C-alpha cells in the first residue's frame, strides 16, 4: 500500500531531484555542509540583552517574501549538488605534467 504521508507544503515546491539528497552534505563550508550552515543561520533568535528579535524569514514589512527561505534552501541544494558533481568530474580528468604544457 502506497504511503499517504504528505510532505510539508514548502518541500512540495522544491523540485523532486533537489529534495535533500545525501550528496548535498558533501559540499562543505568549513566543517559543515552549506545546507547545515543555512539552516543554522536562518533561525529566529532573540538577543538576551536587548530583547531584539532577529527573524530572517522576511514575513512582514514592505520587503515581505514568505517564500525566501524555501528558495534559498533550493538554491543552496542546487549549488551544493552541482559543485560535488563538478569536483567529481574534475577528478576523472587526466592531468598533464607542467613540462608537457609548454
């Protein structure tokens, strides 16, 4: 029997091949994947001293863009996958010694 479990609405808007494949975690920014970095940085937080709320979700005001985070995650996944693909392809290219290039 097929699963009837629905994905959250934001994930439904991300094209299927981009839905969090494991290769996305191979592209690192320091010691974390780019996706992990974005997820860590783009969280609502409140400064303890001032009480100022930092909400990167852009859900209100004149620059409201409620789908910003969904697009950003999709773009980070795309860049991560393409970078891993290109690096893998580069590793298969033959490398000529510098003397042969002259």
